[in-house]
C-alpha cells in the first residue's frame, strides 16, 4: 500500500466511524451512568451523553483502526 492510499483509507475510516461512535456512546449509557456515580463527573445529562464521552469512544475506535491499518501496511512492506 502506498502512503497516499493509507492516508485516504484512514480519512475514509475516520468519517465512517462517526456514526459508529455515536451509536456506541448511547449503547454505553449504563457504563457512563455507573462511572458518573463513582466519580461525580457529569457524563449523562437530560439530552444524553456528554460530548467528551462521544469523543472518548470515537478516539478509542479510531486508535484501534489506525493501529490495525498501520500493522497491515507495515506487513506489506
């Protein structure tokens, strides 16, 4: 895989992970509620999870995919 292909693949994956992270954040609502009770940091409000919860889920997903794509790219060298 060339560098350009890898970059385009990462950008496309980053865009596709936005709705996945959105759904994943809401599916993790029981976890956010439990963690809020333990830490006292507001994570679940009247309109759903806090923005930083979405960003945390998105960051974890993007990290896993990036590591996987990087490992695949290195194995082809």
